[in-house]
C-alpha cells in the first residue's frame, strides 16, 4: 500500500514532488539531516559489513565491535542478512586461512626459483670465464661465492624473516577455523548487539512470490536492488539483495508512524545499488530506492559505505576509533570493492582481488574436457591464490569459443602466453623453457611465470590441454590484438 506524500511537500509542483528523490544530490557527510539517521533511525548492516569483522586484526575488531555497541538498540537485521552471515562465516575463515597458507607455499616456491636462478647465473658466468679468459682463479672464487651451501645460507635468512611475518599475521588474526560454530566469539558479540532485532523467516509462499517478482519482472528491467546478481546459479541466490529489500520495507511499514529514518550500510557499490553515469561509477545510490522506501513505507533512506558509516558513528555517537582502525576498515572495504568487477576488465593485476562468479570456472574447465581431481579442486577453491588461473580459464574458453559467455561475465584480459620479439614484462619466460614437443614457435614466444608454475603442478595429461589453450590464445592475440 502506497503512503501519502508528506504534507510539507504538498505546496510544491506535482512534477517536483513526484521526482523529488531524483532531483536531490548524492549523500554527503556534510548533510544537515545526516545525524537523524544515526540518532533516531534504524541501522541495517549488510552481510558484507558483518563478515568484514573476520578480516580485521584483533585490535581493530574489538574497536569496531565497541563502536557498534553505541548503536545497539537501533540495529535491525533482516532474516536474509542473518542467514547469509551465519552461512558465510566459515568460507570467510577458510579463505583467509588458505590465503595465508598459500602465501607461505608461494614464498618457498619463489625462494627455490631464486636459488635455481643464482646457480644458473653462476654456471653461465663461469662458462664464459672459462671459454674466453681461462680465468681459473676467478672461477674458483665464483664457485665458492655461489656454492650450494652459501646460497642456501643466504636464502635461509630471507626464508626465516618471511616466515616470521606470515606467522605474525596468523597470530594477529587469532581466529581458528573451528570457531565457525555456535562458540564463535564474533557471532556471540553480534547476537548480543542485535538482541531481539532480527527479522523472522518469511513464509514459503511469500518467499516464492518475492523470488518470482525479482527474477521475472525486476531483474529483466534492471530495477534495483539486486539485478546485477541475476546470473547466480539459483533464483534464490540471485534474489538475495531483493529479499533483504522486501524484508526491510515490510519491517519499516510496521514501525510507529512519525519520523522514520533508515540507514543502510554496505560495501556493495555495484550498479544494482548505485546509479551509473555514462559507464562511470557514481557516488549516488539509486534515487528509485529512496523513492520506493518513501512511497511504500513512508521512510527516508540513506545508504552509506562502511568507512563513511564508522566515521558517522564517531561523529554522532561518540564512538572511539583509532586512525589505524580506520585505515584497516578502508583496506578491507577496498579489497571487497575490487572483488566487484563493475563491468571493468579483470586483469592479471586485479584477478587476485576479484572472486569469480560461483560455478563459472568449473563450467569453463568442463568445456575443455578436463576432469582431473587436482584441477577441479583448483577451480572450485575460494582461495585468492587460485583466482588468476580461474579467471584466465574463464576468459580463454570464452575467447576461443569453447563455451558461450554468460551475460553477467565481466571481460577478462589475461593471457598465459605471448607471441612477439619482446616479452610483455621482464618476468615472462622465453618459450624455449618448454621442449620442442611441448610448444610451437618457441623462439618467438613468451610464457607467463604463473602459467609455467601451473604446468609444473598439474598431471601430464592436463598440461597438453592447457598448453593448447594458451598457444591458441597467443596466436589469436597476435593476429587480432585487443
């Protein structure tokens, strides 16, 4: 049921009243009415804000939780947020644990590669000295300088220091994987913060109706929120943001009449929440969201990012947050933002920050007929260390026509090999690192170092398929560069 327009606006022309939300600028920290949302309204934290608590160091996490306590009593959690939060904790912890473990493994690989490179460099120089100078004394000096034991001794210094820092990171986060159950200390604090302010599960018929409205009407017409998620593997997962939105409207409509303010806080700034302007990103949430909440529930809506929200808590609710904590909130928020492609190409530089859509890498793997357990585990892994390979596989299979790209896929600009006289960067290896039977055009090819590491790790039966994809992509890029 629509809510009547406020009496104070009745003197304005109809056009200005009907489209008031569209004629207002985006929210600013200088807005005079901002304080009312913190002091008098209800505060709704999106799932990603709650899951961010698992990404902070212990000191920052405790400060953030203490700051949220200043808003206790005004916090309200939709059932959809609660469900996603409870279910998402384990994958968040697993992702962090794998990232740290993979970092330790990658450090060892790189140190071993450095050892190999030093020994090869020594051998090369000694060969030149022997061939052109017969400098036996100098050769003996180099052999002593870069003896295996000497190289290992120097690298051990780096290995110990790198390990110390990684171990410090593990200890600083201090959350064991088995905390993702009822004894989870963060879950206990969140439950205490919200008290009774958690939405009830919608009835099945209501849920089905909302999912149908989202998938059949709103998403095809790009009506926010949530239409950017329409490609997820089930209608229920696709409709998550819209289910949250409908719960919010239903809850606010039942609140006592009068001044109704809703502050929604999220790291999600993609196009189904924020208005786009000529392909660029906007800082203004969709005015239609403001208009819809006003029209259907008689409430004013303000949407803020996590960093802005904690600044408001400090300003209006006297919460204490150190500058280091703000910096950590910003870092975690930026990492989340990078995981949302925003229709920008995924590159080798951004791939480790951008989680591929669920199931897409597996579909790409199956499209080339690879069914090995090892590669299946790699494409299903939530670890950021595997995202570069996953994105390359997604991009190359679509580029070569092995499968039809989904509408929701962002463009991918990642190559595993390059044909040309000069490498794309100094870290790329010459094609001669592979044997003649493994690679054509060895003298005019360059191979990405991460791809060579991948070939070393997978079974021989899979390397031929992967090399074939990389070679075809390199040839296609040579003929028609992007």
